[in-house]
C-alpha cells in the first residue's frame, strides 16, 4: 500500500492510532463516518496526519481491512495445521459473530470502491480455500466418503448458516434458529459416529 511516510521510530504508534480510530468509526457509525476529520478527532490527532500516513482514503480503508484480514488468515492457517475435528470447526462458529458489522460495512463500501472490492475478493478466495482445506481434512479423518458429505457442502452449510444468523441478528431478525443449530449438530454427531444420515429431532423445548 502506498504511503508518503517512511518507516521511523514513531510510525507504528501514530499509524495504529489512526487505524484504530477509523475501525471504531466504521463499526460504530458506518463507513460514511470515516473521514479524515473524524478519524483525526477520534485518534486525538490532527486530521492532516491521515493523509500524511495514507495517500488517499482508499489507502486508509485498505489498511484497516488488511490489518484485520491478515490476523484472520494467520489464525485460520494455524487452525488448518492443527487438523481440527468437525465438531471443533462447528464450535468456532461464534468467532464469526464478532466481525459481522465490520464485514458488512466493507461489503457495502466495495460497491463503490473498485480497489477495495478487489482486495476483499482476493482475501475471501484465500480464506474460503483455507476453510475448505480444514473441512476436507476433518471429513477425511472421520473416513466420511464424499458422496455422504462433500467438504464444500459441509463448509457452505456450517459457515453460511452462521453468517446468515449473524447478519439477521444485526438487523433484529435473529430468532428461532435453535432448530437449525440443533439439526446441524445432529448431522455432525452422526458423521462423527459413522452413521447414515439421521432424521431431524427437534430440541425438547420446541416439541
């Protein structure tokens, strides 16, 4: 990413302050609130410093996105190397709920900024491939044949349902998903036990 400032002893602190301020504004008020004036005020710094460290606002947005995305990629790479079980992959679904607003704001921003859209597409290609590698390994460790449960199906169902629940929760539609979560859990249990596909059993509090 282009920057007018050369590396120096005070750069990380100031730069990180600006990135933190921009991320907080984006999450709390939406991407439209992220202006050089607002970022500078939130960071307690002169707004001119935003363009001193970041040539354009797109550069600032890209730095905010890549900072969070790089952490996500690193964590997922570590996860894949640890060969998590299918149960562990499902238990990690709550992690995604903390980044829903962040992701939605960048998706909205990508509709208007080509450079940001390209960065997001590149990131999600890498992230989803790593996810798929994790699901493929977990199903292979269980000896589950692909015709019983293709890894891509497991990934899309488990990750997709998690994302949908998170998005619905953000707009106040999140309710009544206990049966969906229970059904997926039952299927994971049957796969782990080497059983054929199981019939759905509703949670006891819904019968």
